[in-house]
């Protein structure tokens, strides 16, 4: 989570793992991901940022 929080750009693949993934579900900055929380990754990153 710390690496993602300091990244310049995040490309989140999903919506799930394995056969359930493979599509781009989010692309943008960590701040945009935390603000929108459109994915499971966004929810976890928001919780990390709040701690």
C-alpha cells in the first residue's frame, strides 16, 4: 500500500483475480483512486491513507 500511495500513476486491473480480472477498472493518480474508491484497491488504499 505504501508503494501505491507514493506512485505517480496507478492502473488497476480487475474487477477480480484470475479469470475474474484482466480489465482496466481504474487509471489515474492515487489521490483520484482514494477519492473515487471505485474498486477494492481504492477502498484499501483509502483505509491505508486514513491510518
